[in-house]
C-alpha cells in the first residue's frame, strides 16, 4: 500500500515564493533548478523529488511586499513628523 502524505503549502510574501511539499520538508537534501525556469525542485538523499518551489509567485501588480514597503514608507514619514 502506498504511503499517504499530506501536501503542505507555504507562501512566502517576502521572498515571493510558493512552496509545495508532498513529503517531509526535513528530509530535503538538495535543490536543483528546474529546466527552462527559475523554479526549484527539492529532493531527498535518494534523489527523489519531495517538494517544489515556485519563484516569483505573485504578479508585480499584487506583490504584497511592494504594498508593505509603501505602507512602511508612510509610517516612517509619519513617525518622523511626530518626533520633530
């Protein structure tokens, strides 16, 4: 009988990546760039793929870090005015 694993999905807004794991991430041993893309395949010690990382997951128009950076700029300017 095949082993049943839960798929784990992680979204990293700071790194702008999406990670899929169909095996335990702690078993990751090596990462290799996928052919014809900048995406990454993660493999265990036996060379079996156990995860996948999609780089540049968010389109430029909805990049959450760009939004946060704009908000931080506003907050920093507001704080500067309060201090002066």
